[in-house]
């Protein structure tokens, strides 16, 4: 049996999405989603709003977050600066986890200030406040990119990443990140479930990747992601791990709404089945 009624990966303006949690919940509902999770980067700030809207709409909301972690395995073909671990709490999280998560979010601020200082040294007139106004939660590079566009220094967000703030660019700066193992432990202590997000991005051979994830105690893998080909989805499903599904909607033109992700119920983790 296949379903389009589950989407476990989307973003609001509390990280790098364009819309409110309530708006994203409505978009999920209109797309026929019945089980939905908001997974903003390193923050739980939108959970209450999303939960309230989902109760009005009659769809099931699952607390979620996309945790930015250190690279676990080096790739010979790609050079990612981080791995992303999705965490889900079907029965709700606890205050200890949210406190830990707040620490991750706070670590973004010094990094952003370092990047702005680098840009200032390069001759760009930019202040922290210019970037902060684009963020309502966890501040990140997409907000910096929007500030650069507003100032007229670049023509688009993608140009900002390509020329100035992308991985390896002159104004890029690292920030402290937890390991996958640490994140898994924190989520597990709070009664949650973990899934590696968009594994294609990391450039690791599938058998090697799955073996390491099992070793680390990761519960699932996001086999059905909007960037994954049908052949890659099948390859991941054949590895014996439960899977999750997510369109990774940010409310943009490319992926405006959650939903419309067809996934086989047979392989979906039992906590997310209808």
C-alpha cells in the first residue's frame, strides 16, 4: 500500500522557510497530508503554533527538528560541511531536550557575527541587525544572503552563496556542531526517533552509510526526499532500515507545500503510519 498522506520534513520562517508554521500546516492540509511534522533547523520554536493549527485542521502533528551535526564519514566525491539528523517526538519531547536545542540555536549567533565581520573586512557595509530582521528563530546563512540582496551587493540568494558565503567561500565560517552520536543520544533520552535527512547529499556509498547509521543507533533513513531519484529511493529501501518521507518544503516556488510524496507504507517507520 502506498500513501501521499505523510510528510515529515518541512520548514517555516523560524529557520530558513518563508512562511509561518500555521501557513505550512494549511499547505500540508490542502495537499492531503494527514500526518505532518515541522522540522526547522535546530529550533523547536514553531511547535506550539503548528500543533494548534493542526488541531483545527484535523491532521496529526509530530514535533520535529532538523539537527545540524558534524560530518560523520568523509566522501570521495562530495565535500559537505555538515550532516543533518531529523528528530521526531510522536509523544512530545521534554524540557531537557529543548534546553539542549536552544544551545545549538544560540551557537549560530557568534558564527553569524564572524561572517558579518569577514564581509565588513571585504568592504561590505553590513550589520548584524540587517540580517537579524530576516530571522524569527534560528539565524542562518539564508538570512545573511537576503540581507546581501537587499543591500544590492548580489542579485540573488544563490549568488550570495556562490560568491561570498557558501561552503569554502571567503566569508564562510564554521560553527560548533554536535556529533551524530551525541544528537542520537539526546533524542533517545527524550523519547524521540531519529532519521538521517537527504542522504544523497553526503556522497557515501549506501552499504557503508547504512552500516554506520546502524552502529550509531539512528532509527531510520529519509529514503523518500524530494531530491532523491526513484532508483536511489529503492536502493535505500533495500537496506533493511525503516524509512521516513519528506518533501523538504520551504514554501518557495521550487517546493511550495508539503505533501505529494508517494511512499510505501510497508517500509515507513511504524510511528508514522496512518
